C-alpha cells in the first residue's frame, strides 16, 4: 500500500534525519546547506551516516519495486532522462561520491584527478527493474566499504568541488551528501508515482 502524499517523507525523516534536514536546505540556502553538511558529518559520524544511507537504499528499493515496469521508461524528472536513466545515475552517485571521499580519507587521492564533480551523467535508458536493483545492491556494498575507510577521517578535506554548493567538502560531508542526492531523486520518483 502506497503512503499518502508526502507521508513517505515524514517516515523517511525518522530513519534519516540528517539527510532530510540537509536536503531541505539545498535549494534554499547553499551556504547553510554546506555548514549543516559539515556539522552533521563531524567526527565519529560515519557509522551513523551509513545507517541513514541504508534507510535511503530501502526507500529507493521500495519505490522501484512498486513502480509498474512501463514507468521505468517514463520521464524521470531529471532533464529528458527516463526513470531507468535517473535511477542508474542515482546508484552510481551512491557509489562514486563516497568512494572518492574514501580515497581522500585514505590519503590515496590521485594527484592528476580533476577537482570538480561532473553532474548530470545518466545511466542506460533501457534497464529493467532487476538491473536497477542489482545496481542498488552494489551501491550498498560500496558505501559500506567507503564508510569504513572514512570513519575517523570524517573531517579530512576531500579535494573535490561540489557542483551545486560550490565548495569543497570534508570526507564525511560527501558521505552525507550522497544521501541528500538520493533524496533529490527519490522525490522525483514519488512525484511520478503520484504521492509526491
């Protein structure tokens, strides 16, 4: 049974309060969002943030399982991408943003790596539900490994510029932002499902 309009967000806020709080700020005040990201991703936060990422993954899995298969080819709320493209993009960001932060936390950041994140890369347009769920499962495993590396290094700087906020973030803040990014796309999916 589908949640009533916006009830899904209230439920999500219980299990992922840091993610939802920052998400509420991102389109309103980028400086406040950056400050809140850093505050919430302070020393010792990696395990807590990973638990909230799991709540986000559960929510992403639930909505993809609930959407009728034909809607996977429907417009996905991000430019001209369909749902398949937007969801695969989301799972890629779940893997790569924390993995980049983990590289920095481990002191293995490549010296020739570009400092800016390139936003807006869609996934494949024709993926089915099981493919998307496999990508999501891969992102869960990857985030777990990244969070373990980031633990104890949450406040270490990560030499990667944020494309929306416009500043570099700490390693822990990138782990947290991956969940905020999830929520941006989860909201699009809920709108498509008619409960956003």
